């Protein structure tokens, strides 16, 4: 029933960052090469995600807000080889349940004609109009958590913290998404639009890091490529500024993930060589499908690794070799 659905939705969409994450992953899944995220008033008023991806076909439009509706999975067996971020069909229906959702979309066969759909809290399309639209999709989320008054209060109180958590997450997607352009705008009441970050098409990870974090950080990085590891880490043996933990980015097979144990291993190993300074790092681990289970939590950021201790030992020893190799 409706109340239960609303409570469950509050578990899929726990905060601003999880809303942003689901929207960006849908854009990535749609094959977009440009993704623009616009926040109004720390996301309290609205969040808009625009992409130049496939668009939503007319046949799918009436169902996308419905619970467990997904266009990305044919049969359960596909789960093993799934390449897309989404597959549960929970995000849009949950977002509808906790906010006011408007979608503007056009596929290549319709553009420059598109459709604007307004959805109600049950995920039903309540109005559809024809609008001018380039190929792609824009999803607007207004008044997030307005249907969950307590959650809304918490969001209002913590909006700055939730906003910066969302920016950190977007930074992670922007760093790992090579050959894609990410643009982020923030509009607050007083100031106009502030661009938070922007990366370019045809970029590699190093260029993305430079675009997002600046040259000061990027020039002090070294390549860390060894076995299943590929990425960048602060040059050891130099006193660098202490960096906050959101500047430590871990990816598995291109997905930003939470693996505190591995982050800790890297920090502790690095400190042995760097006068207890914390490193900046962004590394991707390419692991065989079948050894990673990303379905532990609904937000798919927590992972289960069947070879966890082997992976942690390999990373530690690899970083030791790297640090010893750069000793002067
Ligand atoms: P999932 O991503 O798990 O399939 P969602 O609830 O996130 O479920 O999205 C439901 C469906 O809506 C998707 O399967 C897709 O067909 C469509 N969709 C959502 N966002 C976009 C987008 N930005 N571009 C194209 N299609 C989208
Ligand atoms: Mg999705």
C-alpha cells in the first residue's frame, strides 16, 4: 500500500546524495556523453539532471515511474553479466513517492520534438505535453522529501552537509567517467549560478582530476598501475596538505564504492612512507565479474568481495613497492 511504499522509498532514497546518484546513474546507463546537474538552493528547491542519452521511448513513458519497472533487464540470469548501474527499477518510483518529479525526454526518432511528463506520488503520469527537446532526458526533482515531513526537516537542517556529500559523489563519477562531460551548477538565493565542477569529453582520469581538484593536487600525483589496480595517488615522501577523506576515491569496475577497510589499508601503508600524511587517491580495481557482489545495499555502493583478504594484501604490497620505488 501507499504508506508502506513511501517508507520503503525512504530507504532507497535516503538523502540528497542518493537521489543524485540514482539520477546520474540513469543518465550514464542511457549512454549519455554529457551530463549536467543543477541544484537550486542546496537541492532543497530542486535538482535537475540533464543528459544527451537515448531518451525514453514512447512505449516506456507510462511505466517508468512504476515500482520495479526497468527497461534494463530481460531475465534474472542477466544479473551476472549486467553492465548497467540500474536494474531494480526502484529509483524513479521511489523518487516519485518522496518528491515531485517532472521528466522531459526525446529519443533520436522524435527530437526536436519531445515529451514533458508530470508524475504523481504513485508514479502515474498525470500530464503529458509535447515540447521542444533535444535527444536526451531531463529529470527534475522538486521538494525532495516533502511527503516525509520528518525527513524533510532533517534535510533542511543538514542541507549544506548533504549538498557537499552530493558534490563529493559527483566528483567521483566525474573522475572515473572518461570521455564524458560533467557540468555541475548550483544556484542559491543570493548568488547566481556557481559552477562547482566541469570535466571535458576526451579526457583521461588524470585530466579529470586536474579539472575537478586543480593543478596543485594533480601535479603531485603518481600513476599507480599494478595488476588489477589502476589510478593515481599522491607522491609519497613529500609533505602534502592533509586531505579530507572524500578526496579518497575507490572504484570497482568503474563504480564508486565504499570499502572503508581498503581505504584504511592504503592510508596506513602510505603514512609509513610519508610522515603520517594522508594521500589523495583515485584508483579503480578491475575485478572479475563473479567475485564482486554490488547488491549488498540498495544504493549499490557497499560491496561484498569474495576474495577480500587477497585483494587487500595485494593492494598493500603493491603500494609498498610503489613507495619504495619512488624513495629518494
Ligand atoms: P533502473 O535504472 O533500475 O532500470 P530506474 O527507476 O532508475 O530503474 O529507472 C526506470 C527506467 O526509466 C529505466 O529502466 C529507464 O528505462 C528509464 N530512465 C530513467 N532515467 C533515464 C534517462 N536519464 N535516460 C533514459 N531512460 C531513463
Ligand atoms: Mg536507475
